[in-house]
């Protein structure tokens, strides 16, 4: 610190005299070094003299500053600038398990780190005011919470730990570092109850906040209680309010003569549904007939949900809030009450149903000759499962065999053309759990996509893109299309693509595309090359991670992954609110309506995208829970897998037979210390230079399975090198590192 020149000792002066000069110097010292703690002796010396009079004046000045809240005492004799005296910004808290946190400030280049000592009782999601008190060694800002501006309105899921007079809720979350103290209603709680709690207050002198239990979900470990806990954790409902159910029950199923007359009648046209065997709602059907011209007419018929769910109704408000159905590992949480989803709007066979339809005339090459959109009435002749339709495609006899074979032929041509035009296909196997009647996982199987699935997929895609283009391609006098709901997907990030290309070189694959449709072409070629190879799983995982996420918007930028310039969601209004929005907009425009307010629609699009992401997180959490539950009985057993992720804290390993994923902590790699190399997706031994790289085949032992945290811990047994030679971990310790590995460590250290 640069010293301030000494001044002669002076007595306390009048206003504007030496004492005020000393106060100004002291204040400047505090402001120049906001994170430093100053002793009174140091402040006296630096502000003009450390004699008795100088120390007396300094003490009086500093204590006055403490009273004013400008300076705070850090001990009996040391002081520092109070954070509230510094410039502040507002942002939202992202809490860490340690109790430290980051404050995310809109528009800022860097998030602000706050040590737990300076968190001032802020919690995840809170809106706070933060002052930057210093720069960390990395140059990133570090701050101190000055004020909790607004508590996040949220529930916390946890397990009750009870004493005689009170209880605590131990929150099951990695971003909640404290328990919640419960002081009321304790007699109604039992040890081990899984509950939903809400924070009421957090007094300055308390180590943890005080809260109330708002719902008891059941006993920890009970399957229904655990699934409901996952939904509550992500702020998702698991039942409907009574008044919503009652309103749904009052909706009439009667179709009036006026309604018949206003719709195109498809009741005499061959129509059927193809769905999973366990489906309860059938929201799409296909109709088929051959025209005199030799072309065929294919109708894509979608349940007319908006005919029954009126704007402003309680059912509508609930659907808008939910925005999507949620598919947990063992159950579906529908967007609409069962009266609608499984009855009125389910296209069940031999029942007349109201639909919103996209009807296409197709030639023998599956090219659209003519299209029509509007409301219809249908009568489904047959409900097929995917398995039944697949058996017919593969040659077995069955109902409507010729219709299914013709539709499949057209669907395959649509599919071939789509990929020829640049669509990207990721065909990674999807793992599913076989569960007993109590929800206990008995085994893992894989959902295979066959031609029957592709048949439905291609005609749904045709309807979605055609409806979108029908509205989006027509420009008004202002040069803009009418407001619509698009499902958009942006181009992949160039930096991610470059890292991906560098990574797959280790497997001998060359990927040079950086932009445009050539990326899609090379990606599809790569997916073909890795098919059936040991590295298929990890390369396809990483390829998906290079892609952007799709979302809903009124601003159309096209759908990169599907290679469609226009794309929307039209085909699932039972389970997606954006489809309901689209149905209403399409009907409005077909009736000659003017463009609607884009700001209102965009707000609903953003909400729907947010709820979709939240539902996906809950779905993944439910799968993770079953993975941990399944592996809990296999602790100590060994399995082979491949490294699916590398972070600074551990290696994620996905098991070959089940696709179950767990983590080997860096600290548990017993042969030596490993450092994380982000550029190489690798853990590098700092002594030997040996590497564990994304995609490496390894053998692990199941170490622990924590159901409460949904966490699987593995320990490394050994790995296979690039020649397929097996290396137990301890033998690798005593072996010579591969050529170039020491150089890799030096390069890693140099970058750091």
C-alpha cells in the first residue's frame, strides 16, 4: 500500500479543520481497499500520525463511520468498508451445495461469486443486491450480498428429522445448504416423512430459516411419495384442483347438427390410430383413400381440444399454467383432466370425434399435390399398437394391410427426402425400466424405433411443417407474416463443433464442417460410420451436446435439426399448450382474422419453453431415482462401461448393458492425482501423464447408491487402452506412461 505522507499532530479542529482531513484520508483508504481489514493503529498512522491524539481522533472517526453504516467491525479492533457503501447491482442467486453462491446479473459478462460467509442468508433463486468487494485470482468478480430484495417463492422438498419439541426438514437438494426449522404442527409429523415445506422467515441470529410444512407426501422410500416429491421439487403439480376437475366433468360430449354441418366429414373414410401399447390417450389418427387420379389422400387428424376447452375457462387457465404433460418413469401427469385427455379428446375406435385436420393429396413419390386445413369429424375404425403395425409391415396379415403398407412406403420416401435435404438423425437407444406393481425396477430394456414409429413420425412432421409454412410464408402489406407459434432450432455453435471435431479425431473420424447444411450432412455420415462401434454411444452423446436446444417463439428462424424453414407443433394439443395456441391461431386466420398481438403470444411461448425444460428435468430425475434404486442391490458388483462425461470433480461412466450412469470421484482415483483438461475432455495424471478420456472403455465397481440425493458412486477398477488391452488401475500405476503423455501434462500446466 502506498503510504500517505505524515502530518503534524493537531488537536480536534473546527468544521473543515484537520480532523475532517483525517476522516477523508481514512475514507479513501477504505474505498481503495474495500476487502481489506484495517486496524485502528494502521489507520491512524496512514492518516497523519500514530501518536495518542491521532489514535484518539481515528477511533472517534471510525466509530462514527460504523454508526453511519459506512464501515463495519470485523473484530474488536479491525474494520473494513461495509458492502452497502459500495456500488451495488441486482441479480438472482444460484446456490452451491457448499453455501457459497453466484449472483447472475442480466447483461453482465461474468457471474459474481459470493463466499458463504458473505451470503447474508440469501437462498437459491432469491433476487439480491450485491456489491463487488474484490477480484479473484482469475480476475472474476467476488461480492458480498447487501440485501435480499425478494425471496424466491418456492417450496422445498425434504425429510423430517424430529426431536421431542421441534423438527427439522433436511432438504433434498444440492443447492440448499441449510435445514428448515419447523416450530408449529410438529405433533402431526413423524420421523422420516417426506414433506413439502415453505420458508416463513430467517432471523439474523438464526443458523437456519424457520418454515412450515405445507404437505406430507408419505414415507421416504415409498414410490408414490418419491415421484410426487420430484414433481414438487421442480414446482410441478401432481393432481388437479377440485374446481378444474368439476368443470371438466360438466363439458358435454354431444355433437350438435350445427357442428356436423360446419365440419368436413371423414366418417366414411378408412381411419386408424397407431400408438404405444400402454397409451391411454390417442390424439392423432390417419385416414387413407385412393383418389380417381391415382394419387392418395392422407388425413392427419388431431383431437380438436380447443372446441372443448374454451378461452378463459378454469381448464384453459390450468392448461396454460402447466403448458405440458409430464412423463415420469412410472406415470404420466397430464396437462388436461382425464375427462378430456382420455375421453372427449381421445380418438378411440368406433366413436365419432371432432378433429382439427391437415389433409394432403400425395403422388406416388410422396410429393404434396394439394393440402387443406380445417375442422373435421372422424370415426376411427381401428386402434393399432406400434408392434401390431410393425408386424403387418414385416409381412404378416392384418386389418387394413394395404393401407398401412402404402402409408409406410410414402413415409419412407418422406424420410429419405428429409435427410437428403439436411435433416440430422440421432438414433440413440432409449432405456426404459420394467417395474413391478409397487414401482420397483426389475430390469432395463431398450425402446427400439422401427418403421411403424417412423410412419407416424413422418406424417406428423408433414402436418407440422405444412401448417407452419401455410401461415409463415404469406407476408402482409407490412412485409411480415401473421403472428404464429413456431418451434425453432438454431444453428450449432461453431466453438462446440470445433471441439467435437477435435475429440472424434482420437477415434479416427474426420469432421471439417463449421457452418451451414454441410454440418448436417457430415453429422449424418458420421452417425452411419459409428453405427455398431464401441464408441457409438459416447460420440452420439457428444454430437447431441453440440446442438442448440429447440424452443417456442413467434420469431421464425427455422428448424435446423429437421432442415425445415418453417416448423410448428400442431399434432399434440392434449399434451402441449403451444399446440392449443396454434389451433386457435390457425382457426382465427382461416376465418379471415387479422394478426394478433405478438407480445402476448411470445410471453406464452417463453412460459411454455420454460415449463417444457422443467418437465424434462423432472423426467430425468425420476429416471435417475430408478437407476439408483436398481443399482442399490448391486453394490460391490463390477460392470463395464464407457466414460460419458469428464468434469473437474469426477468421471461419469455409463454402463454398457443398461446405460445407467454414475460417477467416479477424482479424489477416489487411487493411483495418483488427476487434473481436469477441459479441452481434451480428459482427466490427466499430474505425475505420469496418463489419461482417462471421454469414450474410454472402463470397468467400475458400484461403491454406493444414495436414493435421497439420487446419486450413484462408482470406483475405478481399470480400463482398456486404445489397443483393447486391459489395465487394472494399480498395474497402470506401475507401468510406463504412453508416449507423449508427459508432454500432454506440460501443455495442460502451460495452459493453466
